[in-house]
């Protein structure tokens, strides 16, 4: 029963955020703190001894960062807002929940967890460069803008890791308490999803004029990007016998963080792309889980 409720919490959270957008958009100030604690709980399960980086990890990170730049350059002249939406869908780091889905799909959890850390490190360093280059902050030079963004983004992604490992080695009793709340990131994610959905809807509602063509392009392009990243990740995974893990590493994004970064540093309307990405990646995950469960049932019947 609880699992069925959890299956419906994502669409219900988005629905609540969309209906009560005025209320939830006013809570957007707490989003960075929710992201911090989501990562803290996730990294508290991660032992430094379990971190193993391989060539394929760095290949995936390179694809993630280079694709964000290349596709932005390709589309920025035709529509800068759509270009920003496309860029953020590539740039967003791997979701903290990806390890859970990877385990359910019988993938390599250790491989995926290592990449989640690497992906967050890469975005913490790369995002300030990209946002300073793309964003328009009046009266600031490139480096002034870079430092302002870096101060906001880097601690949000890296500080949870440092705090988690500090607790692991310095406060083992607190570490055990954190591990007891293994489901906390999921409920924090649901609450954050309501807030960012409300913020996205509020941005669209308060537009002076609606460009439905642009909104359609943002939503449809995120679908194409989502499918592309899962496909490319799995193609790379075939070479390293990590098909599931590489697919999830590149395809399953931390959309909460992506939406927040877009609304904080880029055109808020562009956040419609990562907001739609939430739906597409969950549809793909649902299909994958159904296929895996079907294969598992078939294997049991053979036995």
C-alpha cells in the first residue's frame, strides 16, 4: 500500500504545486536548503573507500558538460530561452535517487554512486562558468558574475559531501542516526518538487504574453534530450558491462537542482524544460522497472 502511495506522490506533488502555485512559489527561498539536505542524506551513505573513478566515468562527465555548451551554441541564435532550457537538461547532475532506481534495475550501484559524486563536482565547477557566460547580470564583469554564482552553487553541491564525511569520521553516532532516515531524501524531494513546480507555473502565469510555440519547444526538446541521454549512456555502458548504470548516470537528472539553477541564474521560463524532464525520465524509469520485473518473474517461473 505504501509503495502505491509513493508511486503517486510525484504527480500529486506536481499537481499540488501547479494548483497552489502562489503559495508554493513564495517558499522558493527554502529550495537550496532542501537540496542541501537531500544531498547530505545521500552522501552520508557514501564511504570514501567505495569511490572508484574509471575512464567511462570521465567520458560520461565530458559528454554531460560538452553537450550543454554545444547545444546551447547551436540554438542560442534561433531562441535563447529554448537554448537555455536545452543546455540545463544536459548540464544537470545525476539525480540522488538514481542509485535507488539502478539497484531496482539490477545495475551496478557502486559505479552509479561514484559518478553521482563526480557529476556534482563537475557541475559545481562548470555551472558558474556557463551561467556567467550566458546570464545577464547588469553592472557585473564576467569574473564578478562568476564569483557570485560560484559562491551560491559550489557550497550547495560540495558542502553536503564534506559535512557528511565529517560526520562519518567525527560523529559516528550521528552518522548512524542519519542512516536510519534513509527515506528522508524522497520526502524532501517531493516537497521541493511542489515548490519548483509552483515557481515554474507562477513564472508562466505572470508572463505578459504567452509564446506557446516556445513552451512547446521547451517541453518537446526535453523529451528528445531525455531519450538521447539514456540511449547514449547505455551505448557507452555496453563497452564496460554497465548498461543500466551508465544509462541512469547520464539520463536520470537532479531536476530539482536544474529548475532551481535556471530560475536563479537564467530566464525563469526556461525552467519549463527541466520541469518537463521530470515527467519524461519517470516515464522511462517506469517502463524500465516494468520490463525488469517482467524478466524477474519469467526467471522465477523457469526455476
